[in-house]
């Protein structure tokens, strides 16, 4: 059993990146509007995050340095601070949205208005981050989040025209009613969600939490190459299920209930129960991932003690930032802002954070002072350089596309 | 809790007597105490002039009073003014260099962290203390024959070498080049380091950077904030041109 649970970190990290509340809705929205024609963006994103997460995990295993340590060591305090501001903005906005997301998922079960759930959820998230052991958190939330696999079953049970979906994906066949700028905006949104920077913060810090050494490189790679593709499959399954149900009706998805409906259509009540469990677990997992990542990045920039591998009283400043984040999240949600809309603004800050996070990882992954004999091979370097260029292009294009398309309308 | 160190010894193999680059290998690294608990970052490094005029690193400086001056005098003053009565607003915490047990990807101390960081209280007649960041902010006046780096040249990194006849290291050479963008990220040290894209861009940006040997003809003027390099001082290119083909 322990051997199977060893991939929990990768699974939980990927859930936070691919099926957090913003992505759940975006995937279904994209499926309902664009069919599978944007599926390639998810595939490209999965490959990219695998390459960079593997590097950050390898650095964590061999040199015991998490990603934001590298950001400060290689970019210095000034540019590092710029990245810190961008990264914390992305992570905190997502954290706020996730607490709202758990509340929305609980509203689906209980019919109690989500705002009533927000303080309860915020308190629960904080208790988990403060008291629960890291391994317990990743195992329980990672496993429960896997119940979203029900989307794959549903997509299969809905008997879509697989040939047509495959053709749409392979030929990037944009529907006639949508403009190319909107298409590009969603391509960048999906790519950015797959490569969102808090995944590497969480994954590398999680490696340090679990006390990885050079011996654990194989475990780390298993985490990467099972976790992230699984996240990608969940992401594509949600889009496929939404395409099959909503495309013929011309409905565009914008609520969490609509995201889950195709499962209920395909699998009935049992399916609905599983999908709601999956929503709660995935958004709760993403809340823990982003909440910790805010603390990780700030503490690693400043050099404070961080991590759940020490008693909370030894890492006071780290836990204090988590308390502040939780209070801030609950406060922002109480203004009745739409949690799903909150994640869409994080695209702006991703544009700063993405290149400034992945560049130092690539530099250090080639540095024998950190990695000895475990530096990058030639193939990894060629792929990673290509992705770095892609990330810069996506970052530059993100803001203009966001303005031109009015956030994808 | 115990000190949990990486398997790999680098980057400073043979501390405290092995040479290294102060910015690349020590500045901004994580400081870890003897129990493996985190202390802070190396926010700055204290340099002291010994009686022979050589610059020797004597302490790691930790805290906002060390970090903020690197963002500029204004940032530091604004922060200090929030509580002007407290001396620690102006004086950083000091970790004597003798307390550093080893440097791996982190800086490992031989003592526990509780109550470790204190400000310096100097008696009359104390040695002249400088900061690495001050040196890094200095303009460098190079002689015309040194190459094209003579405009807007700054100190990018400080190469420390082991001291003859004593333990520890001293400033041996200055890596000098255009101020921005930043340092060479270690790409000058091994020509084969990848990836090709980053290595090529860094080497191209630093094609005019020079290594200036500290010694005759090199004067560090701390008051004026200038490093003056006279004609005839030992100045050589940092990038090995033969590895890149014709320039």
C-alpha cells in the first residue's frame, strides 16, 4: 500500500493544477464551446509541466532546495521579489477561489447557500494546514480527488463519436462561430493552467517535506509521470463529457453544477454522488496546495523556517502567513465576488511568474554545483529550452489577448 | 530534528579554505543551524581590510538591515523610519564566518539558531568593515586597453581565493562587466554547461566582461564608490573565446 501511496504527492499537485475550481469550469466551458479542438493545449501543457516538475523534483531530492530558494539564489532579491509578487498573486487568487469552490461544491450537496459554508471551509482548511501530517493530507486528498475519474467513465458511457472528437483534437478544428483571438486566449489559459507556477513550488517543497534524497529520484519521477498525465486526462475527460452533452444544444457552461451534469446524465445518482465527492476533494486539495504554496514561496524567499516537517511552533512566521491567507480568503469571498471569476484574473500575474520561475529551475538543473552527476541530459535541455521560449511567448500574448477578447467572451 | 545535508558536497568543496565566487556560491543562500532548522538567507557578506590591505570575508549579514540596502537607500530609510528608535533597524544580524561549518546548497552552521543573530558592537580601533553589496554597487574605471567593458562597468561578482599562510579566503579578483542584466549564472566556469540557448545568450551578453586581478594597479575607493583599474593591471576576458569560435 505504501508503494502505491508514494505517488500521492504527484497526484495532489496535478489536481491543484488541472482540476481546481477555475479549471473545472474552464475545461467544461471550453468543451461546450470549442469541442475537443483545444485538447492539444492540454497535451502540450502536460508535457511541459512534466519536464519542469521533474527538474524541480530532482533538484529538491539531490540538493534539498525547493524552487523559491533557487529563484532568489539565481535571480537575486530584486527580480526574485518581482517573481514573488506575481507568484503570490496567482497562488493567493487561486486559494481564495478554492475555498469558494469547496463551498460551492457543498452547496450542490446541501442546498445551503455557499456563503454560509465559506467560514466553515476556511476554518477546516486552516486546521488541516496547521495540524494534519503532510503525508496524511496528500494521501487522503489525492485519493479522494481521483474520484473525478468518473468523468472519464461518463465520457465513455455517453457514447460520443470518438472519431469526430479525435479529429477535432488532432486538427485543432476551431468551430466556425468562435474567433481566432478567443481560441488563442483559451489555448493560453489551458496551457497556463497546466503549467501554473504553484505546482512546482508545492511539488519541490513537498519533496523536501518528505525528506527525499538522491535515492528517491525514481519515486519522484513516478510521481511526475503518473500524476500530471492523470491530471491531463481528467482535464480532457471533463471537456469531452461537456462537448458531448452541451455542444449539440448550444449551451455554454458557467457554473459548477453544469460541469457535473454530464456525469449525472451518463451514470445517474451514483455518478452524481461520486462527482460531487470529487469536486469537494479536488477543490479542498487545491486549497491546501495553494495555501501551503503561499507560505512556501514567502518563507523560502525570506529564509524563514517553513514546512510541516517541523512542529508548527518552530515555523511561526510560515504558519502566520497561512492564517493571514485564510482570513483574507474568507474576507474576499464574503464580498460575494464570483470565485470562478477570481481565478481568471490570475492569468495576468502568471505572465510575470511563469518565465521567472521556470528560468532559474532550468539554470540550476544544469549546474553540477547543485546536482553533481544528476544534471540535465541533452534531450531534456532541448525540450526545456523549447518550452521556455513557448512560456515567454504565452506570457507576452496573455495580457493583450485577455483585453481584446474581454476575458474570452 | 537533525541536520539533514545533501549527499553532494558542492559548491565549495573544502570549506573554509577553498576558493569560490561570493555572489554565485554564497550570497542569498539558505542558512541552516546545527539542528537543521532554518536561520535566514545570506543577505549580505561583511568584508574587512586586514593590515596588508587585503579584503577578507568575516561574517554573514542577515536581516532587513542587510537586505534592504540592496534595493536602494530609499527602501532602507523608509523601513528604518517605521521604528527609528531601535538600533536593529539599522544594524543587521551577524553570523561570524567561523561558525560556518560547511557550504553545500545551503550554509550549515555549527551552532543552534536561538538567539544567534546579534548586531555588532564595535570598540574603538575596530577594523574597517565593508559590505559585499557596496562593492557590487561600485562603478569600475577600466583603462582603455582593457576592452569594450569600459562603459558602465560594474562589479558583478567577487572571486575569493585561499589565503597564503593563513586559514580562510580573501578577495582575489573581481568579475567586471555591464551592470545589467545580472551575473553570469556560473556559465563562465564550464564551457560545456547547457542548455545551449541560455549558455549562448549569457556568453553573448557578457562577451565584454573581464576578470580583474586584485593587486598592483587596482584601487577600491570605498568613499567615492569607484574601483580604479590602472593600465598594466592584470585584466583578462572571462569568456573563453576559443570555445565560441571566431568573435
